[in-house]
């Protein structure tokens, strides 16, 4: 059963640590999964977790480090010399995790650690991986994999798997290459177990194979693995040689991060922050969009003051400033978020833009009609000014129509110019639609009050 | 290499279908992955895809159906009698996919299909799965798995795997049970390949095992698989008997759907819609939040009209209605979205609420100070009314402070009462903060204009 962390548990553990009862403290956590131990560390004071960490054996402690949030891991690394990182941490890790961790260190410390790794081949693998961009298949992949040659038979293959598998923590496919190391297919372990031992690999290889290149962007890797339900994906270089493999657990993180990024973008947060980050980070992540909102508000006040003379004649128009602004923002965010999700899912490219606009317009037309109808009835009943009643409803209808078209168009255009379309959601769309909505409202007002 | 769908390709295929050139049409798609064929289907007219579908062999066509979006799949099912669905579709599927598909049909059609399935055991498995709630481990799991008894040796185990694996499309673990079918651990294929054939399973079984019960909610299943990096998770019943297993690809879908749900909630969309859905669905999904926004706007107009007499004296206050409303909304959405993400990630429970509020207040204090300072400078330079200058800045500061606290509190409280905290993001928080912001602004105005 999954472990559940309680306040009592933490208190008890803290007591043991502070009383230096090493054996008892270790006993409390020894049966736990590294991910659970990492969770416990996050609840302890830094010195307490470093103390506990030093009690763990190297293999477990390396796994715990991988699971820690980046800022907490940094504190651990700060307390360790490079040679200790190499021996206690990196030695017990797969190359992709090792490269990710080293990537967080300063260049000097990276070098110090790499030079302290005893296994030269491992050090070379990690150095290779460090050279790839973090956001590409190269940055995601691990070097450890099981590779067999097409002219081997199953018996030799099993011997080799036994030998190679000492280095590979877990694997699901065996990759088949030709004599030049060019990837030609896969064999599942299931097939190897089922096959006779004299069968040639070439006769059971599945060449119907999906692979990516080292420079394929992470987001595309995630989409491919999701679409084809893959647990593992081989990575090849420019001439088709097998250089690594990506597993689904790395991609789950990419999917989660992408979703979080879009979510934060729409809520007006610019950096990847969590509620546990410090006040400075949290402030810095939020201030930019608030300043955009402030600028929008100031521009809005300018728009209103340009119509000061009309407002002096019909001041009741001010009653619906907030309503018009808010509705423009809401409708715009709805439209843009649907487009942004469509683009992210990769389902929006093929169909023409005009079809999408027509559909958006229809939705906006219906919604606009219903909402301005409701508002019309409300004002008929409760407002003294018929001119205002007409003005607000016409303006609301126009604003919803405009905001939907705008909210659809902007992310599509950003995407066309290779800018992240998620930029066009949240505060940006709200602020813009606020100002434009006000302008429409005031313009309609000028017209209507002139007529009625 | 992944397949890329082009307009040319679709046009060429349409021509072949309409010219009834079966062999040529089939040849164009025969080498493709079912997920790609499903993508092609989405680009064709319904009759064209049904025509093409009938050319495919049963196994491929079943896989294609699984990959289709639900509404397109419905059209396929409508064109097929129950007996044909059983034979051409369900027969070629794993039990979890089959149950998911049948779950979309009407009860009568479900029964019709179940009775037409020849393999009684398979029909029973599917009927079992249909009885679980869709959003639980029972609803996610498949019945097909490889199960061995602890007292077998590796040789017998391999024989059994060969036999059982005919039914299981792909597997990563072999589950070990005792004589009462109680799950006691797993053995990886890797271990079986490496072990001597006389070794007893009991000696290589890994009992350090994470499992879930059939009634564990999907979201928790996803969090567990993410946290522990699992590719496959066994499901047990109330007394610990092994009843199924969940694979990571099913959970990737859960993670994606959860993220999409939260994203749509924050953008004011109530149902799970895509840009490709029809106008009616898209309208229905958006209207509710817009009506909430409309109601908020109307309440806002009431708040303003309650202060009509002051506004007649100082009408310039109306200039900043939009700014105050927008900033309250922005700051509130930022706070609530960080809390909602924290709750979703399961990292927010342990720490006390007071600590979080203090941090939120600090962030809001700094942001509020900077923003109201900027606005003060702007108004000093460009506004004629010092009372307005003072009023707007004090109000902005208070609104940001209030909105942040409110945005933090509401999702926490909803969560406490087991309501989805994501409800408190987007239009709800924006609308509420709009109204409260206006009230604060007008109250500060009454005070300040009284003093100055």
C-alpha cells in the first residue's frame, strides 16, 4: 500500500534525529521508497535531512536525491565535495538522471565531479548527454540500453542480455542493430522468452519501428509516445545509429511540465513556481503580468477620459464599465484557451483557419444573443434610461463577438510565427479585451444617445 | 520515423476511395500505425472512413476504433449491428479497452454485444469491468495479466508465460500470488531471463510492492504511478486478491485529462470540449460561466449605483473602475491557481494554512506596494485630482491584498469540503474580486474625498 506521511510520523522522526538515535531513525525510513523518503526530507529542516541522508546507503541516497525538488537538492550538493557527489550519487545512477543532476551544477563543479568518476565510460556517457539541449530527445534520453546484433541467435542474445542488464536498471525492449550500429528494429522480451534458442534475431525482429532523432523537441517526443502508447522510444543520430532511449516516466514529467506551464501562463504567472517557493521568486513570477494589467487599466482610463463630455451628459454609462470589461475578458479567454489546447494537442494544424473562425463566430453569436438578451430584460425592468438599456446590450453583443474572434486569432498567429501561443491567454487577452471592450461600449453609447 | 499527415495525402486517398480502388487505397494506409489511421479517419467524410474501415482486417480496425475520438467512434458503432461489433471489434481487444468502448453504448446495445461474444470468459471479464466506476482503478484496469504461483520454479514459470502471453498483448511484470490468489509480489522478466531454470519463484520474488484497490480514485492512481515511476500497477480486491493491472499508457490519459480539466476550468469552460466539437456543445460549455460573469457585472453596476451621489460630485472616479476590477481579478487568479496546482500535486496538505496565508500576504504586500506606487506616480504626473490619486493607489493596494488572500482561501476551503478546488479559479474568482474590488474602491473614495 502507498505510504502516507503524517505530522506525527515527522515529529517522531525529528526527535530521533535530534537525539542522534541513528539506528532507530534509519529503521523508521529503511523500508520506504526513495520517493517517500524525499517527501519526508522536504518536511525536515535542512540539517536534519542532511544528517539522515548521510545515514542512508549510497544506492538509496542517490535515488532520494533524484526525487527531491531542485532547490532542496541544491542545498545537498552545496554540502558535498565533487568527489563525494561522484562516488555517492552519480555512481549509482542511470546516465540520464546523472546528466540532469550535473546540469544543475556550476561548470567548475560539473568538471570536478566528472573527473572524479572512476568508470571512464560512464563519465564519457554523461559528458555526451550534457552536450544536448535539455528540451530535446538528446536531453531526455539515457545511454543505458540492451542492444543485440541482427545475426545473433536467441541463445547468444540471452547471454548478452544477462551481461548488459547489469548496467540497465529496467528495460522493456531489446534493440536490434546491424553491423554498423544502425538501428533496424526491436524485439520484446516476451518474444525472446517465447522463441526457440536457435532462432536468429533477424527472424523475430520487429522492424516496424518508431524512433526520434537527438534533436527532436521534447514536446514532440511526448506527443509521439502518447499517440503511439509507447513505454520506450529509441533515439538515433543523424545517420541512423542507435545512441540512446527515452522511457515513458521521463515523458510523464514532460507532459506534466507542459500542462503546468500552460496553466500558469493562463493564470498570469511567468515562471515555473510552486507554492513552496520563497516570497521573492513568487513575487518576481507574478509582477510582470500585473504590470501589464496595470498598463491596460491606465489605457482604459485614458479611453474613458476621451469620452468625458458624453459621460458628463449620461454618467449612468459608468455603471456598466466593469461588466463590459469583464465579459470581454471572459469570452476572449475561453476562445483562446480552446485554440491553445488544440495547438498543444497537435490537432489544429490541418483544418483551415476560416472554418475555425466561422465556428467561433457562431458560438459567439449564440452566446452574445442570449447574454445581451438577458441584460436587456434586466435593464428594461430596473433601469430608467432606455438609451442605456439599448447601448449596453448592443455593446455586450459586439464585445463578445469581437473578443471571441480576437481570442481565436491571436494564438493562431503567434503559433504561425513560432511564438508560444499560450502567451496569448490569461492576462494578455483579458487586458486587451478590456480596453477594446470599453472603446466599443463608448462608441456605441455615442451613437445610441445621439439617436434616441 | 513518425508519420506526417498532409493535405495532399488526404486528397489522394479520398480520390482512391471515391473511385472504389480498394487495393490502392488499402495500400496507402496498410503500413501505418492504427493511431495514424485514426487521424486520417478524422479528416475524411464519415462514409469515406466507414468504407475504408471495412477494407481493414479486424485486428487493425479494432485498434483504429480505440484511437478515434469518442464522437467519431459513435458514428461507426451506429452503422454496425451488435454481433459485428463483438466479432470485428471486441474480439481483438484487451478487456480494459473493450469495457471502455462498451461503456459508451446504450445498455441494450451493450447486452447485445456481450451476448454475441463467443469467448465466455472474455465476456465475463468485460462485464466485470463494466461494473466499476469509470474514475476508479477498477475502471482503468485490464484483466489480462501474467500470474504465477510462488511455489513454481522458473522453468514452469516460462512455460506458463508462453501459454498466458498469447492473450496478453504486452507485459512488463509477472505477478506472483499465493495459493489463494492473494498478491504477494512481482518478478520482472529481466529477473526470469537471468535466473537458473530450477530457481523457485518464491526466491526471486520482489515483495516490496505497490498496489491499489479497485475503488482507488483514478487521480490517486495517476499520482502513485507518477511518484514511484511505475509502468504497471497491480489492482487487488478488498481481501488482497489480484484482479487486474493498470498500465502507464492509461494513466498518461488520466494525467492529460486532469490537466485539461483544470485548464478549462480556469478559462471558464465547464465541459470537456475540443475545438473540433460542434457549435452546440461549444456554446453549452461556455455559457454558464459567462452568465456568472454577467451576474457579477450586474451586481457591480448595483454597487456603483449605490454610490451615485458621491460619483456625481467626483465623476473622475469612474476612470479607474476597469483598472480596479481587472487587477483584483488578475491577482486573485494568480493566487488561486498556485494553490490549486499545489493541491492537485498533493504537496499542499501537510503545512499549516496560516503559514501559506502569511506568505501570500507578503507576496501581495510587495506587489501591491510596487503597483500602487507606479500608479501613484502616473496619477501625480497626469491627473488633476490629488484626492483621486490617493484614492486609487490606496484602493489598488487593498484590492491586491484582499484578492490574494481570497484567492488562497477559497480553493483551500473548497478542498476541505471535498469540492474540486479548481472551481474557485477563473471566472468565479475574477467576478467575485471584481465586485469586492469596486466596493473597496468606492469605500476608500468616500473616505478620502471626505478628508482631502
